[in-house]
C-alpha cells in the first residue's frame, strides 16, 4: 500500500510503498476513504509525542470500509462503513468498563502508538469496542472531519463542559477544533464568544453563529468576554493549547465557571502555570478533555441528522495524500483554516 512515512522528526514525510497491515485477532483492517489532517499529527511529526517511534505513519481522523476481520471478530464484516475514535480502548480496564474508552489504561492511538491512516489501509484493534458504524447519510469526507476535532469538541462542550441553552461559551483559538466547538455550542443553544488572531477564522466563527468575536491582536479577550457576557462566561475552552490562551480562558470565567483544556499543551508548554488565586477565589473547575467515549457518538450523530450541525461546513478542501503531507508540514504556521481532508490515496 501507499503511505506517508515519517523517517525523521521535522523532515517532510515520504510517500512510498509499505506492507499492507494484517488484522489483529480481535480487530479489523480498514480501507481508508478519507482522513483529516490535524495539528496533533503535526505534534507527532515534530517529535513532541513520546509514543511516536520512527519510522512512523501519522493519521488518526479516519473514515473507511472494513476489508478484513480478525478470527475473533463477530459483529463486523467486510463492507461495513465505519469511523474510529483516535483513542481506542481495550474494553477490559476499569475506565473502559465504566464507558470511558477514550481514557483507557492501555489505549491504542492510530497515528501515535501505532501506524495510522495517512495510508491506503490501517489496522484497528479491539473492533467490538472501537468501531463506530456511520449513518448512511454521512459521507466519508464528513465522517473524517468528525475525526478528532468534532468529536473532541463535542465531548469538551457537552460532556466535560456541560454547556446548555443560554450558557455563555468562550472558545479561545479558532482552528478546526475551536470552530467545531463554536458550531457545537450554537447547536446546543449556547451564546458563543470566539477568540483568535486571524480575521478569516473569526469571520468563519461569526458565520457559524458566534455572537461575539475577538481579535486578540487588537483587543483584550478577557475584558471583552467578561463585558459581553455580563461578568464572565459559564464555560471557557482553550482550543489552541498555549499558556496565553489557557490563562485567558480561566480569567474569562464567571464565578463557579468551568475551564476545559482541550488544546494540547506539549513540549515546553507541558507544565503551564494557572492563575490559582482566581481558581480558588471564584471556585472555578479545571477540566481536561481527551477525545470522546464511543457511547457519545449517537448523540453527535443525532445533532447532524436533525440538521442542527453540519460538519461539511468546516471542510476547507480535500486533497490527495501528497497534499495532506504539504498541509501537515505547514501546520506550525497556523495557516490552515477549517479542516483539510485527504480523500485520494492511490
């Protein structure tokens, strides 16, 4: 099969022929129909993730068709259309037994702990726990765009953040994850404030329903959000993963508000300080958010099927595998607006 292979961190991956994967006994092989290009892939390519071992194939935002099944697989067969959460559970550990497959003690992450979906085929373990059947009306590109960004944003907003109708939600960082959070917040009836440095991304946030947009190059996002929300928002997300956006998110909250850290803080930013005086004085909740448990997919699909959420609106463009490599290599510049999806692998 063709795959984009990382041979050295920070060096452009090479597209070359590699061996086709075999299904694990309890897993499957998917023919990848579409795969999103995510900033998490960029972190792996740069060497920020200790799980990545070279040579390596990135990619974790996939949708595809089952083409081979392991000997122990009973509920899936070739031809099934599926997606996969980027954090795959084992089904046996305590978090998995409680339904929290996304924080499995022995989780597998395609594109990080194993070869991923910047390839024609990818092997997925523990099929009974990790495969998610796609509704017929959801095409492969839209399904791949759910990948890490929409599903991660959905859990951050509706699960960890518990955002409801009338709540003020602030989203700091309007990349693919942040814009997905804006769309989901609007879909569940929240009033949304969006923060970024890029006017084009803020224009999209406004188009997707944000009531307030703040260009942090020119205005203090904390002051603006606290004013427009009448003293602070109920929930605030750092959707970028930077010390400044993290701090601003915490300071944007009203008393007893909830900060959700969903953007990755890695490398030199892994031990970011927080304004703990504000956390204590305002009785704020600090929450992490990592992917989404499999059991929440039906709720996400329901919003889409009801017409309240359209993931296709976030897809900037589709590219071939070489185009996906080019997008990956440019992500350190934060130049990508929306989601880019690879839909041609041959």
